[in-house]
C-alpha cells in the first residue's frame, strides 16, 4: 500500500524552500549576487544570466547559462563581487531600486531548465525603504 501512495505523492522538501540565495539591485540598476550566492551558483565571467517572465502566475525568473547566448546578460566581476548590468531591464519592469532597497530571493525551479537552457530560479521580490539621509532613520 505504501508503494502505491508514493506513486501519487510529491514530497515538498524543506531544502527546496530554504532560500539563502539572494541578489540585490543596486542604485545603479546592477544586479549584484551575494558572496554566498555566487559560490553556490559557481559563478564566473564565462557564464550569463537569462531572464524570463512566467505569465500564470506572473513571476520573474532567471537562468544561469553555462554558455551565454544572444538573449543572455553577461556576468561581470568587480573586485570580489559578481553582477549583471541589467538597469534597462529593471527599469522596463518598473522596479523602483532608487527609492527602495530591492532584494530577490532565488528559489531553484528545475521545471524551467529545459526551456530556459540553464539552471532556473524563481525570483521572489522583497524591498525595504532606503534610509533617509537627513536622520539615518528608515522612512515608512
């Protein structure tokens, strides 16, 4: 009986939903990878990032491309940090990275790997109001 149940069950593993992978959108519009994320994704400047939007439900996603193509953004490096120069993309999406500190939690989504051509991740949006320059307090 137990074997029959396993044919109809999909385990929702905590590992899949334990998101420690993050990117931030800098005030310049660059998407920076945290150090831990860069290590976990084995980033280097030979790789690229392809962004795509799922429509139902609307969800921004990205794929790490081992061999970037014409639809990919090149991964660049400044000092020890990896980033993607995607200002125009985030502007087009209406991401207000100048007013807010913008983060995306990355959640692995193998379902999209074949279609995207890379290792795919859902990008879950979060933001906080930037600190006020006048008093150092967070504006709300």
